C-alpha cells in the first residue's frame, strides 16, 4: 500500500490464518479456563485466591521469605502499584507484612508471615493437585515437553530487552 510523501508508511495488515487463529484463541481461552479452575479450587480448599497463592509462593521461594517490592513486582511481572494494593489486602489477613529495607528506608519489602507460611503449606498439596487435574495430567509427556518448549520461547522473547525500533514504535 503506497503512502503520500511526508506521511507515515502504512503497511498491510497480516491477518491470522486458521492455524494461527486456532493457536491464539486456544492460548487465550485455556489460560483463562485453567487459571479460573485452579483459582476456584484454591479458594474452596484453602480460602486463598489464585493471586494470593502466587504472591505467597514467590515470597516463600525467596531468601528469608522476603523480597523488595521492586523485586517481587518483577518476579510477578506486575506494576508496583498493583503489588502494593495486593499486599495491603493480604496484610489485613495477616499473610504478609511490609518492612523497611534496613540499608534504604525509602524502599519496602514484602515478608511472608508465619501465618502466611502456614496457609501456603496447607494449600500447596491441593494447589498442585488442581494444577495436575486441570492441565498437567490432561497432556502426555510429549505434549508437555512441546508446551514447555513453546512457553520457554515465548518467555525469552517477551523478557528480552526491547530494541531501539521497538521502544520508538
């Protein structure tokens, strides 16, 4: 498609073919369905939302069960604002606490409380069972290997630093 002198270049849209659309919609719908199913199970079995479980698990796998807000937001791939609101809700339940970072009082860390650790430990077996029932055990080993490779490729693509062209577009 031609463009007028001085105007931005217009490119033709590359519409998705049937296989590409099937792959895209399959990802969108299964991601939502699986997350919802695991979330329902977590809420029923442990009175934890899917998001709460995820935050507790990311704190549990950190040294001393604490992460700075910046680090935790990065691990979760959330904004610090979203994380701050979530931590506030979880603090009210006694699952986490905020602490100042000793060498930089302007920064804050989220810390897993003993109650949060107990709740996570109690919830983990049912969580893993739900993940298995809703995803892992539905696929054979070859499919799991392929899916893991696909997600490794997608994560590497989205986590790499943006190029100059990408930042300017």
